[in-house]
C-alpha cells in the first residue's frame, strides 16, 4: 500500500504523515523507517535514489560490506530485506516519482507514505498509490490551532485581531504556527500588533520570518521556486502582478507574453510543485502568501521595464475581453474605441452571451481590483474604460452598490480627462446607477448634467438616452404620466437620429407606462413594436422585457393563457441571460396571474422560485414576494 500525500509548501504534509504513522505504528510490528529525501530543501541538493537506498539499507542493519554499489542492486537488496516483513516506510519530502519508485518495497505487507510538493501523478498511475491532497485549514481549524498554542483566554481577548490573523494567514498551518510562536514567546505582545504586521501585503512575509530555514515561510517557498525551470520560474514571478488569487490560462499567457499553448505546460509545472492549484479546467489558484512571495520576487528579479510591459499585457487581456463580453451582453450598446492589444496578449474567444456572463462572473473581483489599481495610479483613461465594461453586468446581476461606486470612479477619471463626451456619458451612467439604487433626486442631478452636455455636443441619441433616464427617476414615486412624457420625447429623438435600438427601448418603456396607467391596448401595441425590433437586433434582454410587458397587458385584459405564455418565455430568456432580478420579477408576475386565476399551487411554485433568487441579490430583497407567500398560506 502506498499513500501519496501532496500539497503546497507549509501545508503540513510531514506533520500529518508523522502523526498518522505514530497512530498506526502498532500495525507494523517489524518496525518503521523514515527518510528525508530532500526533494525541496535549503541546500537545494536533492538526494540521489542510490544514496537513499543506501541509507535505508543501513537503517535495516545491513552490514556495509553487503551493500552493493549501483542503484538497481541496492533496490533489489532493499526489497529482499523487506520481504516477509510488516514495516511502515515514510519517504518524506520527495522530489518526484522517479526519486521514489526505486525505494518502494516489493511486498504487500508494508505501508509506504510519501510526502511531496509534487502531485506524484506517475506513482498514482503506475504504482497504484492512493492520492491524499492536503488543503488549507478552514477558519475554524485555524482558530483551534491558535487556541491550542496560545490558550482560549488570550485568543478570546481580541477576537477581531484573531480573525484578521486567520484571514492573512489564509489557512496555511506553517504561517499560523509562526504567528502563534511569536505570541507565545512574548506573552506581553498584543495580538493586534501581530495582525498589524500581517496587514501590509508587501511586508507580510517579513512578519512570518523565523531565522530557521526549516520554518521560515519565505525560505520554505523558495525551495519550490528554485526547483522550477527558467520559464516556469518567470511565469510564477509574474503572477505576483495579478490582482487576484484565481487566474485563467489566457491571463497567465498574456502576463508572460506567450501563447496559451506555451503557457499551459508552465502552469502544469507550477501545479506539480504546489505553487498553484488547478481548481477547474483552465483556471488556477495561487495561495495568498505564495502570491505575496511572487510579488516579492517580481520586484527584485524583473526589471521595471519588463514589469510594466507584463502589467500592460495583463490589462489589455482583461480590458479587451471585458469589452467583448459587455457588447455580447448588450449588443445595442454604443461601444468605446480601444487601441489594439499589445503583442503577446490573448483575448478570450467569447462567442455568445452565456460565455460572456460566465466570464464576467469568474473575473468580476479581478476587474474591480484592476479598476482600483488604475484609479490609484492616475491611469484615468484606462480606469474609465474598465468601468465602462462593468456597467451592464453590475446592473443585471444586482450589484447596485458596486455599480454606484464604479461609476463614481469613472466620473472622477472623466473630470480629470476633461473630455465633454466622456463626461456626459459618465453622468448619464451614474444617473442610471443611482436610479437603480432608488436615489432619484441625486440621479436627476447627474442626468441634468448629461443632458446639458449632450445638447452642447448636438448629440440627439445622447439626449434621448438621458430623457429615458430622467423618466425612470419618477417610477419609484408612481409618477407614471411624467415618465411616459419623457419616454415619448426619447422616442422622437431616436426616430430623428435613426437609432433603432434606442427606439425599441423607448417603445418598451412607454408600453410599461401605459400598463401602469391601465392603458392595456396601448401597451400591447408599443410592446409588440419594440419586441419586433429587439428580435431583429438579437437583444435577448430587450426581448424578455417586452415579453414580460405583453404578459402584463394580457393579464390586464383578462387573457390568462396568453399572459402565462408570455411570462414563461420572459423567465426563460432572463434565466439564460443571467438576469436574476428581472427573472424574479417575471416569476412574481407569473405567480400573480396564477393566483388571480385561482391556481394557488402554480402561484406558490412561481413565488418560491422568485424568493430563492431574491435572497441571493445584493442587497437581498425577499420582502418583494414573502407577503404573497404568507397570504397564500
């Protein structure tokens, strides 16, 4: 039996193996063997398998004169000595499968535990080893370690600082043990001081220095780094420039200026040595402390010009992919003009709205971090462009607070750039974000600034956009006649400008105001006109909204079957587009129709589906449907 225990540096592989070996030692009465193979060590000298076999034979008591010179002969003698015995063999810190294989017993009575930063895939595939991957501690496990080392009273004395330490150590047992040791050796040292030392990402590894190469986080990480090929080492360093812990192949390739085909083997090498982990096909995670180590390395080992070039390639990857994704989500949106990506940049080949939505979902936090970085360094034009790409996704996913903050960042950048068109666009987008957050007065203020700007520019389409935005600010107050007036103004402006996409939106919104005013046949006419244009443009969001409006109009005219049919079509389109807030609204409407028609079971199903979605929004909005379910019960 062979157990292959793998994991990143400092994760506790050896500790786990020794702990378990002591517990089961009684099952192996003929003894235990332990050998550190020095696969990753301070000296950097990997133990030769022939030397390892020699040491194991010596530990078994074989006289020196009986030990042959070559690896094959020593391995054969080693297996002969173990034949018929029940022994436990712990081969610690192995470099790879090739180092371990000659040291495997030839008898079924022995158990072999192998620890390595390498995943030992060859040992698993060819020798039947059982893989045991050691992961990071959970927050609860991290807390228990600190309580065990420091005592419950000291941990309970400053729970906020303890939680911060747990977060910065990111579940790495070695880091937690170092912090606990520093606290234990100086009982007067406040826990909050230890937390403060870890707060600075660039100085975090300094706070985890012990002076002992076997327990110093930076040194332990360096053993894995020094084992890499030159190409993999460079890629690992450059990962220190990435603002997130999760990176796809295309982003890593862009960082290094390589094709994805050339980057994949390098990422595979990093994964084999535990420096990254592939959590889903094509996506890799980097532990927070390893990312800090990579950031240290890139600062010291990469010239400034190369760092800047790699950072520019990374930004181009995200900006151009996000731009493509944003236009897939909203095909009728006016695109911004981007310069060509830098040489060596890979843009994700997103083909449809589903892939665009999945990409945004996976990369959302990275895009936010890039925006913060750009705004903080005065890269105003790039910051504005990144903010532009986020707008549709944030609105449709219900990230209202993020959307307002993003648009404020964009507005600050636009003001510094002093571009009239950019300022008008950004005031308009911030107005929409504030309106969605139900801050109507503030929204109207920004819409007014945008309208003045578009008027000065002679931009009819921009003026029409803003008229619709101003109208939307009256919706929450129930002033439907005012909103309808602004929709009709927008309709005239779009017709004058020949803008079909905008015209469809104005028709749809006017149709909804007719619904609110009880003018159901006018609503059918306008929503029907808008639906035809949206379908012609391939705009699923607009199509779904019109179908929802048609459902409401048929419900108002007491045509229940056609209302249900249109609501179901809208729900299906919203679900495929990932528009959760709108999907929930259509589900509520469907439930209302069923309830009015006397079908309580169907109404309950629709409302409960809406409740599940509303609980996951930001902020959660279960109250929109809970009263209906209470009434049904």
